C-alpha cells in the first residue's frame, strides 16, 4: 500500500487536483513513511529531486490530523534568498490544505512580524539567526508562540552541519523544544553529503526518536563536461559570452572580484548579463532573478549565492571560472542543469592556469568514482558555547550555571566539553566581565554589553561573520583583500600572487593590523606554482590531482588547450612522483620541496611541527612543503617524518601546546576574545591542523619509500 493513502483526504485531493501529481517519487514515499512513523530523518535527493515535498507533505499531514493554534513546524534555510525562493511554493502547499506559512527574516517588515505574533501561522520559514532574535526579543511571546512546536525541517543541512552556524542552530532548536517540552522531530535535506548517518546523529541532539537516512537509489544520469584553459580573465569572459549566447546560463566564479571582472567583460557581446553575489543589494539580486526568469538570452555571473537550491528556472548551461574546492560544490552547481525531461546536465570549466584546471579534473574524477566529502562533525565548539551562555543570560535575564549547563549539554556540538571545562569557561567569562554572577545567577556582563549590545544586541544574534580578511596594501593604496588561509602561505620577500589582475611580491605581513604590504612584481616574475588557492583543499582532492599527474590516460572532456597543459605538467612532475623514494627535490641552496599532495590542513600541521622540532622554515601549500634551513637534506626530511609517524610523538608532554603556539592569532570568530587562551589555541588548531592525517601520511610516505 502506498504511503500516499496514509495522508488525510484533504491533502490527497490537493496533491492530485491542485498540483497535478500522478504519484509520489521514491524519495517522497520513503521520507513520508519514515516521518509519519515519527522518525528523525536525513533526506537525500539531487537538486529538483523532490526533497522539499518529501518533508513538507508528511508535516502537513500531521498538522491536519493534529491541529495547532501557534507554530507547529519550522522550515529553516541557511540563507534568506532560499527562503524568499521557497516562499511561494510552501505558501501554495499550506494554503491548499487550509493552513498558513509566514516568512521571518531581517528584511520582513515589522508590521508583518507584529501581525504574525498576534495570529501565528502553523509553518514558520526562517533562518537560524532570526530564531535567535525571536528567542531573545522581549516583544516576542516565545512561550506561547512555540509551545506546540513539533517539527523542524532544515534545508541544505550540509551547509550548516560541522560549522559554528550549525552549532548555533542546534542550540536554538534545543531552546525552542524546551519551551513546550516536546521531542521535536528533526528533518535534514541535502543533495550532496558523504556521511548522512553522522549528520543524522548530529541532528538528533536530545531527541529520543529513532532515525532514518532516506537515500533511494539514484537513476544513472548523463553529464556533459568540458574543461579548457583560456588563460586570462578576458579570455575566460570571451569564451563564456560565446557559450552563453542564445541560452539561459549561470556562470559561477570563486570570488566577488572575479565575478565583477568577468561580468564587465561579457557585457556588450549580445547576451543580457546580471551579477549576483553577497555584496550586491537585495533589490538588485531580486531584479536579476526576475529578469532572468523571463529572459531567453541571459546569463547570471555569480558566486556561491546561487549554489544552494535557489530556483532560477530552467537552465541550458552552467559555466565555472576556475573551479570550486569541493566535489559537493561541483555536484550542486552541475545539478542546476539537466532538470527538464530529455536534457543533459552540463558544465564547462574555464580555467586561468595549471592549478585551477588540475582541481577541476580532480573534482570531476572523484564525482565519477562516485565520491563526495564527508561533512565534519564537531563536539567542542567553544565560540558558540560562549555565544549561547550570553544569549541564555539575555533571554532569561539571569540563569544559573546548572540550568545553563543542563540546556547546553544537550547540543551535539558541545558534548566533548566536560563539566569541569564548562565551569572553568564560565569562571573565565565572569572574571573577564563577559558575564556577571550574583546570587548564583549569570547575567550579561558590562564587557559583553559594550561589545555586542549595539542595535539591540544584533551582534550577539549571529555567530558567524565573513572571514576576517587581510588588507593588501601597496604603498599608500589598498588594492584588495585576501583570506587568512592564503596569508599563511606567504613568505616575506619571496612570495608573489595575483590580485586585481596584477602580480605582487610580498614585502611584509603585519598580523596585528591584518595587513599584507606588497610591491608590484618585476616584469616576468610569475606567481609561485601553487600560489593561487585562497582556501585549503582536502587530502582526497589533492591525492586525485597527484594520480592524474602520475597517470597517462587521455581524458575525453579536456579540450586541446587543457590536454596540452596536462601533458606539460605530467612531463614536468610525473617522473618525480612515480619514484619509489620520497618525492623531495633539494636544490643547491639547501631548500627542499616535498611534493606530498596532502592538502592544506595536513601541510600546515607539518609546517608548525617541523618548525618546532627541527628549527626549519616551512612554507605550506596544498600540494607541497617548501623547507629551508640548516641541515635540510633528503635524508634529514625522511628522518623527521619517521619521528612524526610515531603516535608517541604527538602525545609527548607539551607537544601540541608548542605546535598550536606557532599559529598566528588569526580571527576566526567574533567571540574569540572571550575565550580562555587554551580554548582559543584549540579552536585555531582545529581549523589549521590535522594531526591524525599528518601522522598517517608520514607513515604511508615512509612505507612506500622503503618498499
């Protein structure tokens, strides 16, 4: 018997007559069965695969069978644009069965919010930050508003799990659940995640419900992929304009500056060109989406703002300038095409140089495997624990240590922090005036009010900020900004990189001011190979790049320019990488390059560790380590790695403290100043270091070398 028959007749009739559905898709059948049985679930399906209906139909069925007089279900999206995009669809689904939905985020007018508080809708659509605002605001009667909450649906759950925002969201869900005392049913939706069982366990929190991963067999689908290396930004824009002509297309770029540069050069070539990134105003983004919907010869040049499930209609082509850094992003982006019957998903990579096109190939090959990244799960999220302690004290006016601990210990992201560590953190916050303690109750301290009290504590609501960028300064002129992970690889007086279409040499880095001072690179000086990546790449991606360089297979999706580039790189590095001994190049000046293709975090672990133990200067990259100093030889590098391969090395007293102490005081969280030094060092270490990976790679490299 189909699960459809278990829906209330009102919902069945609406699905058939209003929506014209002939039946439910497999993912919708399986999800409805799990949800109607009361299980928490992670629901996986490709973009436009029916995930939204898979979660919302059974939730509506339950709200019809067991009516509520306030908010019974919450739909959470990671970005406002996705809420706005789903507003009409979920409005149709609720209205067709006599229910209502309401969208609450920062752009919702106050008059509408007040009306909702007076007469709540059954389905609330919102963001994690807006939920925090509602909990803290004295104008929102949270007890009556959420006391009947039964369901939370989290769209694009992979974008939140393992992040500070994810820890924040789970904390807020637990606080909402406590208002009514119900075991709130949790549902996560995603198109791409490698470890759904881990995400389900994370999502569970304090829930005692059984769980289910809904992941029906995928139908084999065709993909048409092409990779080329036009070279310059102007060439990329020219090639993109030719591909976009007469079609509807998205053109993804990795940075806002590249988005602007590409879109500017594409204009005037016969296609309507729109820009879509986080610095473009809401009105401009909405105007672009609307005009794009009704155009036939139009291209939106965008950053990842259009990666997360936002419907911009049927697309003919997706293009990518350079490459994203994960298989997940690649699959999200190519999934924007091929959604019409008879259409093939397609994506064209247009790359500036060697590293970008190698990355594009690695992502394609891993996706063909098939393989996609695991979403990291954390249990010691210090900055959000600090934020939540402040938020709880603000929500209740004052709260005891015991009550706060009882609430926060239910959150998966804090479960690795012991009670003793929690007590030490609270005492530190009291000592530093972030919290004030009186009569056994914690309230917000003077220092927290000064830092986060502006605009009715708006700074406290959101746990995330954009990455704290380093300004790049040439003389008296600021020419742009770069991320801390990129700064980490710069060597004063040696490194060069591209910014604003020009090459620059690094003079010096000032961490306290977050500045990188540069001068124009001499003519002919190229940026270091491997010096273009602004973010860490994962080990699996880098290892696949290595295997591509070692191999000889011709890849059918490379055009002539990319095929020539691959042959050149294989001739350059292939013989070294195929050697059985450690692939280390030592020059006459005593510098060594170890080509390990380990990825950013592992190579940063090697950097700090070798600097502490050997006194060498180490510059990390995603693909190699550059090692300089006294006594750097092939044998010395092997001996150092031999020590790192031993588990006892990492557990030696004071070892991790000395390694973490090498990491500059990068700003990863707005709540960093409130952390005790040990917690701050641990947070930085978790971001920059991968000790298990470094230990394992050391042992593997030596085993292969000695084979």
